[in-house]
């Protein structure tokens, strides 16, 4: 079945460590996104990419990095510079210019211990 | 810049009663509008969307929404809710160029009471 796969579902990180969240899609979508979700704050955009080898910062990019070497993959690295990384992270993808409807993965929980 | 305001953070409602979740948007250009639902510990699922045409949009699970340009609103309604509708609901807006990501509201938690 086509879809967006995020892994791992749950991840624990010690303070000072970098961690990478995986996102893979087989929908042949051009655009991919990373959102962060905190209780009561809705979804906030971290980074997005509309084409391979290109990406743009979202509203809360500080302390995060991404790469887009393949159309299907858009990994997110949470660096030690991110002051409050404990959150639920959502990856999504879309085909631009078709109403920009985006489709989401199941999410990854990151907890800093 | 576009923005979305969901007027209620929590909405409790009894089973089989009607419900309306309110959403207002701000934009200087024409818009596309969306409602998503999120069940606990899961990603978001598209409920319905307005791109053009009829202002009354029907979605999955018996939900519908009406686009009101003069009031810049896109309220979500269901005539009779079920326990299984308990979830968080997000309104989102984008522009027709498709070159910018969706902007989401902060969500409304719908709690259906037996």
C-alpha cells in the first residue's frame, strides 16, 4: 500500500545527543514536510522541501536539520542545539498545485531524558 | 500571510447531539481550506477540503463544512456525533498557487459523552 512511513515510533535521547527521525514515502509526491506538535499549540512547520536537493526553513527551524537526497526520503535531525526537543513529530507529503492536500505519517514521539 | 483561528480549544457534546467546530481564517488572497482529524497517538487524516465550486463540502464520517467568504469562515458540522468521533480536529488554509505549506489552527478537542 502507498503511504508515509515514519520511524521510530518512540525514541529516547539523552541531552546533548543528536537524533535522526526517518520519513519515507512511496506516493511519488514532490513535496515533503516536517511538523512539530506540542499540546495546545497545534502543528508548527519545521522544514519543507518541494523538490530533491532543495529545502526551506519553516517557522521553528532552529536546532533542526534536514536533507532531501532522494524524492522518497526526508530525514529530520534534531540536534543538541534544540533546547526543548521533547515533542510529537509529524512527517507529511503532497503534490503541489493540486490543492496542496497533504498526507501525514503516523508520527514519532521523541523524549529527552 | 495567512492564519487560522479555531475559536474553541475544547468542545464537549453528548452522543447523538449535533456539533459545530468553528474555524476562521485570514488571507489577502483566495484560499483553499481543509479539515483534518487526529485520533490519539496518530497522524492527521483528511476529513474534507474546499478548493472551489459549491460552498458546502461533504467529507468522510458524516462531516460537512461550509465556506463563507464574507465571514472568512469554514465551520465543521455533524448532525449526530458518535463516541468514535472523539478526537482533535484541525482547520488549515493554503493558497491556490500551492507553493507554500498549509497553515494550521491550534486544534479543537471534541469529546463525545455517552
